[in-house]
């Protein structure tokens, strides 16, 4: 693959990550589904591109785009980490609200009730 083609692939991957990040800033079920699909597509694109990157050693333009891609990846990873932290903390709050606290002072584990009821 030529240097311009590799550069284009890196740019597309970065744009996909930027779009996923923007969706994560305004979370909704639809936005999270779209973000998930974009992240999966970006991972596939980068996996296919990885063997070709070693051929671009010394290409300053490709290297700069790879740096931009890395920054986009780091920003997206921070957003996903923050979302995971939020949900973990929310589960702790829900546990404390619904079950109180354990003897060690931690939130009670959240008990999920079955949601299927079969009548005979």
C-alpha cells in the first residue's frame, strides 16, 4: 500500500475515533450503539493496517497522522473509562440505597431480581 493510501487509512481511523468521542459526550442508547460500531470498525481498520505501518518508517506526514490518531485514541479511552467509573459508582449508590451498607461500611451488593415470570 502506498504512503498516501496509508495516510488516508490513518486519517479515516482518526475521524472515526473523533466521531465516537463526540457521541460519547452526549450518551444515549442510540449514541452508545453507534459509538460501539465505530470503535469496532476502527479496530478492524487498524488491525489490517498494522503490518503496513512498518513500511512507512521515516515518513514524517504518516508519523504525524499516527500521532493525531494516538491522541484521539487516548481521548476516547478516557471517555470510556469515565463512563465505566460513573456506572460502577452508580451501582454502589444503588446498592447503598436499596440494601444499606455491609458491616465493613461498604455499599451492599446490588441484587438483580429475575425479570421473567412464567405462569402455569
